[in-house]
């Protein structure tokens, strides 16, 4: 009797191992296919400015859109060596050692479409929430700033998806490939004029979607130790704040109720980069979301 139990236990364990190997084989080849997909995108023709006003505007946009948060000083680690999802550093966007060597068209392809020089999707670069839908003037100014960044010598290790990262990507629980999420046939306004309006707030608040969700209703925390992601719509707590209170919260990190914002919310860089009119525009947009 014991021999039969051991036999069937061995068969069961062996079957489970085979199924797991088959599952991982499917996960591996599917994620590899997505990582190596070539995107034939039509890159728009645009003259990139080089004047001082455009450089200043590009510097401002880089702060507002969060470019500096990730790519300053040659790029931070999104996923470091100990992370079970993978190994991934924000690119060194300068012309220094380990940096990129982009033409104007390469910049546009990456920032509009999330596609690199090799025609493949960038990894984990939130293009859909930062630069894809920008007006042409803003995009040109940002590229102007990128091209004039001081060279930094930083060489990052080769990017890698680990087992957990592949499974999460396969299940669409981790946005590894932004090129899959972008409308590559979209058209863009020549210029978006800054104004204290809900429409301009919508233009700016797209960057908030990366953490707070497409509908900005927030959700559970992304990882142990992180706080839940707040609902930013008018039906949530933020709907009770005035415009001035919202601006003060982002500028100081302290809510009208006296609560301190978590460091997972980039209020320090956001509050420094954005002027009051931009924050008031975002407030108007959020305040109309039901």
C-alpha cells in the first residue's frame, strides 16, 4: 500500500513539474516574441529647435513630465540586481560613456512611440503617460534639452527579465512594453497653450495615470510596505480641497488635514517643477472627474 502511495505521489509531482515546465516555456517564448517584435512606425518629420527659449522650455517640461526623476545623473535603477522581476536601469540619455547616440528621428520614435533605434519596444519607459501625446512644440523643446544635456559617464548592466517579471508581463500585470499601449497612428497638436483650464490640466495630468490608473481612481499598493494609491477624483477626499489647498499640498507635501504625503508620491520634484497655474489647471481637471 505504501509503495502505491509513493508511486502515485511521484507521478503527481512529476506531472506537476512537467506542467510547470510547459507553462514557463510558453511564458518565455511569448515574452521573448513581444520583446523582439519590430514596430514599423511612421516617424513624423519635425525640426528640432536649438534656441535658448526652447532649451528653457525643454528643461521645464523635463521636470513636469518626470524625466529628471528617473534619468538624472545617468539614470537610476528601476529594478536592481536583487529585484525578482528583473534588472533594469533608466537609460543614460547623455552623450557620455554608456549614453545614447540618437538622431532627431530616434528621439521622436522613442518619445512618441516607445520604440528604440532597433525598432523594438523600449522596456518599462512610461511613454504613454509622459511624452507620447505632447504637442509638437513641447516635444521639440524637450528634445532640444535632451540633446544639450551635460555628458555623464555611466554604463549600466544589460537589462534582463527574471522569472517573476516574465510571468507578470505574460499576464499583463506589469507594463514592460509601452509600444504595445500606444496608438501609433495618432496625430498631435502643433502647440498646446498653457492656461488655467481643465483641458490643460488633462494635458498635464496624463502623467498621474502611471500610478493612479487610467481613471485616476487609485487602487491597492503595488508592493508590501507601500501605501494604497489614492483616488484623485472629485468623489474622493481630494474633492473636499480648494484649489489653493491642492497647490499647497503639492508644494509642501502636507495636506489640509495635516497629513504628510508619502515619499512614493513624487511631490518634492513635482511641486518644484510645476508652477501654480499648472497645478491649478490639474486641480480643475481632477475636480471635474466623478
